[in-house]
């Protein structure tokens, strides 16, 4: 019984370590990605060629930026942590800006477009990756969103985007 408990404990520790390593590991790439669809301004669904003629469908969130949400609000941290506490006019403004940002991405990325995926990490949500996507002309999509005012830089901490402020 003691040997069984020791084995279970060791396996549990090993599994936790493997999960932590997987989350912190960055795959530099580059990987060829073919666009399936734009989900929102900072998330695209793509087919990634992981091996010759071996493709994986994955949702990629753009690293290092935050864009306005087009469905639910991303402003909860500034208003007590609850979506219900975010003023209606803030939610409405964020939704309008989120739709505008998504349309901007759709104007630059069409279904079947080839993109270059780099600096890939496992995202905090199941099945989603975080990485950088470059357009066929070499421009970085996240940088393009920032340059055109559709995104702000984001380091993974508390969101404090300008569209969340009551001004």
C-alpha cells in the first residue's frame, strides 16, 4: 500500500510538471498557417502545417495585444469584476469598437490566406494557442492593429484598455 501511494504521488508530481512545462514552452516556428476564419480581432482559426502534409486546426490568439470584445465585455476588472457592473454605454462602445476591429482584420485576412505563425505557446484556454501571425507581405497583424488604433499592448495582467474608461 505504501509503495502504491508513493507511485501515485510521484506520477501526480510528474504530470503537474509536464503540464507546467508545456504551458511555458515556446515553439519559435515559423509555421505556415492557412486562414479558416476570423473569430474576432485578436483570434483567428487556422490550419497549421505541423509536418509536411499534416495539418492541425487551431485557434490562435495574437500575442501581446488586447482588442475590444464584440460579444461580452472585457472591462470587468475596472468595474468590480462583474459584467453586470460595467455601465451599459461602456459595453455598447466596446461592442462597436470590437466589431470595427474585427472588420479591420477581415479586410486584411481572407479565408484561405497564407499566414506565418511564430512564437507559439499554449493558451490559457483549452485548445487555443497564443502566437504571432504575419501577413503574406510580412507585416505583423498585432502591430498593424495597434498602428491603426484597434488594439493596445497587453502583457497578460489586468486589462485597462481605453475603451473601458468612462470619458
